[in-house]
């Protein structure tokens, strides 16, 4: 099975990934996804109140997608293979293969 997460889904996953371990609500997090040649995909995440900034690497974004799918949609993390992609037309997305 395959799951495709568009840019907003990836942002939501990053918000959850940053917020929950810090005892905050995902709604309190703002995420800016970015792509740079040579660096790949990364994100800046910050809390709306306090403005502590977190930089998420491409691996962190993959981990965020796994965390989100496991905790919000009951997938088994070990069965998920996440490929983070960038396209100028659609932005950042994640293609997830679920191994059964």
C-alpha cells in the first residue's frame, strides 16, 4: 500500500512531531518547509508563544511523518518507508510505502 502526503500533511506531521514531546499543542507550532540545492529538504519550526526555533533535517521530517502516521492513524512504524520529495510545482511531499 502507498500513502501520499502533500505539503500540508507534511507540515501537520512536523507540528505534531515538535509539539507533543514539548508538552505543547500542534496548533502552537508554525512550520516552514524549505528546499535548497545541495542541502535537500529541511524545515524550521517554532512555537507561536516563546518562539524557540527548531531546525528539522530531512531525516527529522521522515521521522515526523512516521510519528504522525503511527500515533494518529495507528500504523506500525517499522512497516513504513518514507521518501521526502520536492517539486517546484507541488512543494514538499512524502511518498510512504506501507510494508505488510
